């Protein structure tokens, strides 16, 4: 086990030898070297959301929302371990060359455990979806895998963005997210609490916006009262990049850079991603901060560096460059992609029977797009396989594959000198000459992502609605009108309005951003080499008309736990190629709920299913709809019966009252166990009823 107290003692001893100016300089994200003390330069800024990012070649896994769809903690932990291993391999190689640049350290600013409360948010695909329990479980698994269980941290994780943060991107530098204490404790805080208390996450990053009036990177309520005093957080706190500058330039809660630096430091922000802490000595001279304030932050930062073993020989020093994008890591990326894909509709056309086909038409701007494979905050792969290439490879010489880009991703023409929709006639010709059509549509990081990082400047990375770009909708309608069966592959990181496709397409596959090699896996699913098994970690609404305004942070009518209307595809929904039945035993021992599920594969295909447990307390304080309290991925061969225990949330029988207190949910609970929610829409789409049990305490 890691010895934090020993690391802290060493940090105190080292920091005590520094001058005040040297200590203040160490609070920068690009901390300079102190040669006289043997302290090398260190850059705290690194990214590892779904693979080591922005530092050259690395294994590029599916975007986080895709791994969330796998509902698989074991998978997420293994992915994070690979990120740590490849991060160490890079650190060992780069530091050996004296390269201590940005994105080359061991402090990864991942995972993003914000709640994807509104489908318009451009950064939602960086998260694990809309549910606090799923987000907390997967976030914990990520931190466990990244940090390891050795004598030293394999790498350091960071829970971001603390705490009430999910758009709008265009307003984030001045926005005040107002949330009730009930919504805070029921939705926005639980995942962070789990990562702090159960995963011992080494870092927490604050958000750009204010929460209930306080800037998140200088909030006494969030950073002192909750994070450190209530939860006992002992690691370091980092600002989002240039967020402290917003205090005096956008939020207007301070007047000067010195006042902003003081507000952040006094409330426990140890390292500044940005440049406001360059004013720290001036803040000291003005009496706004003390040397003790600066010393405490420096000690926390060096505690992390000692925990990482950066001043010692460690078990990780011999991790070699051969581990980067190695065969085993690429195989895990394939597994992640396979588990992430969600089959939304299938009229029986899938899996494709290659022997019955002579021609396949592949159309759409994402069919041969590398950008659609990788999401944002990504690394660089040495090889990519697009969906088109995957289909071509799977078909070989047996089936002729025709291809047309069909349209630009969002512009009204592909060639600047062409007429509007200059590729649509080609797509129609492809469709008419094909037995079936695979339309690969969607978005990429240029249309949904972070403000400043996207080409979607008019919405700063957010979506204005849930529709595919107009040119893509026209393309889909044009190929549907040919009368050929159409399979839609939707490559987005968020929920879309797919009502037209639901009505007119033979099958719909949600592929997310499946990673560098994801095109091969998508093709394997289409051809039946793999049965799809992903489940939606977000609700697919019909449109935004029934949703509250984007800026409204109340949870009323948001996400599956609170939404009262009819949805297109529910949270937790996803089909397979097989057929399975489920029975369950639900038992109660004190305040602990136990669930044992028996899955019978009655079909002829080996499948993986996700058993899901939802609980609804008979209490006025309960969420309007039952909430996810347990899940378990189960592999079942054709004809096999398998019984598994499903881990259940220890707080399944509690509710959050209006005062934000966790209290008993009463004496009566409705528990459902199934392959999705026990709601009418899931039953309509799957033809399956969940097991529903009422229990009394």
C-alpha cells in the first residue's frame, strides 16, 4: 500500500529547503526545475480520457461514452491500466531524453465524471453518461486501473470537472449553474464522492463556471466544506485551464489577477492550469496570501510527485517502449469497441448473410472518416480502420462493395466549385446498384466537443438540436427512396433524433466513436462475427421540445430518472442477435439488497447481456422513476444457463430529501431486474418484461 504520510513528510522536508519564490513557481502547471535541490521540471498537464492523448502514438480506445455503453467495470479498469502502462513507457522514454514537455507527465486529467444531463452538451461524449451510479462505478474502475495498487502510483487520476458542469460551452466562463441541494446530492456530487472516498483519486479539477454563485475553482463550499472537510480528500486540486482568470475577467467576483489567485489558493487550488498564479508573489506582497498558504499547496503537489516515485527507483521504471500500442493493448481496444456498440433496431436484416449478397453500398461522410473513430482528447494511432475499410476487409472478394461519401459532414457540397449536394447522385447510384445500403452518418469532434477545440464555432461545440446535419438527413432520405434496405450506422457521442431512421431503416447501430480500429469491429458486428451487447448510457429523446432550457440545471424532466415524457430509446436499452430469458431472486438483509439473476440463452448465437437492477422507493423523496442500482455483464453461450450475483449499490434503499440528506427510503420498494428498464418503451422495443418484485423492510 502507498504510504501518503511518508510521502507528505518527504514533501515537507523538500519544500522547506525552497525559497518562497521557488515554492510559488511550483504551483504552475509547467513547474520549473530547481537544480540546486535536484528537482527536475515537471508539467502537470496530461490527458488520458481514452488512451494517452496528445503525446504521439498510443492505443486509441473508444471514446468514454462508448465504454460507458459497455456497462463493464472490469473493461474500464483494464483500459485505464493500459493508459498507465503506456503513460509510464512514454514518461520513461521522454524523460530519458530530457523531454519534460506538456502531455508527457504522469498526472492524467481523467476521468470526466460530470453528468451528461442534456444531450446538447458538446463534451458529453467525454463522460460516462447521465446516471450518477453508473458514472461513479465506471469512474472508480478507471481510477483503480490508472493508479494501480503498487507501492507507488502507476499514474495519478483526476476527477473532473468539480462539480456542476455540463454546458453550455459558450457561457462556461461566466455562467452560474444553480442547483438545489437535493440535485447536488442526488445527481451532481455522488460520482465525485465515490472517486474520492472509494478510489482515493489523487487529484480533483474544478470547473470553469460558478456553482450557486461561487466560481468552482475558488469555491469554499465545494473545495473546503465538501471536498476536504466532509469527504476527507487528501490529494491535490487543479484549476481548469485559465479558469482562475475568469474570476476577474468574466465572473467578476474579483477585481485583479492577484485577488483571483488568492481566492483560488486560499480555498485549496494547488496548481494553476493557466497563468494567473504568475501573480502569486504580487498577491503575497499585497498581503492577500501568506507563505503558509503557498507552502501548503507546494507540499500537496510534491506529495503527489513522491507518491509517483519521481524521486526514487520504482517498479515502473523498466516499462519499455515496446508496451506502446502492443498487440495485447490493441486487442483490448477491439474488445472495448465490441462491447460499446448498441443495436437500436433490427428488423432481421442483421447479421448480414454474406453468401446471400452480391453487392453492398456504403455511403455517408463518416464511412471513411478517421475523425469519426476517435472522438476528442485522443492520441495518435499508427493504424486506423474506418467502417468502410472494415466492411471491405470483411467482404474480401466475395461481395462487391460500392462507396460514396454522399455528402460533406455538414457543408452543402464536397467540392467548393460543385453545386449543392454534389455527391448525392453518386450515393443514389451506389444504392441502386447494391443489394443493401449501409449509411454511415453522424458527427465528429469538429461538431461536438469543447469550446475552442471545435469547428462548430456558432455553438462552441454544443448542438443546437438533436438532428443530424441537414445534408446528411437529405442523403439518408435519398437512399431510402431507392427502396433498398438501409442500415444506419450512427457515429456520434450523444443522443440524436433518429425518428426518421427508426421508421424507415431496416436496422440502426449506434457506434459512438469506437477507437482507431473501430471500423473493423463495426464490420464484424454487421457480419455476425460478434453479437452487439452495448446498452445506452444516455436517453435518446425524440427532440428537445420536451426538455427544459439548456441553461436550467434543475433535474426536473432530465435524464431517465426524472423525465416524464415518451422517449425514442430509453437509458439501458440495447439489442443483441440472440434471445435470452431472465429470472431473478431478490432478497433483503437489513439495509442490504441482494440480487441473483439466472440468464438462459434460448437462441443459437453466443451473446453477452447486461443484467440491470433498478429500485424505486415508495417515498416522496425518491426520484420520479426507478434508478439504476446494479449491473452485471454476462457472457452466455448458445443454449447455456448462467446464474450470477449482481452487485447492488449500498445506498439502493436510501433517498435524498429536500435538505440534501441521505435518509431511508421507507419500508416499501419496487425492484426490477432485466436487460433494461422495466418501462413500457423498453418492453415495446425488446418484447421482454423485466422481473419486478416488491419488497418490504
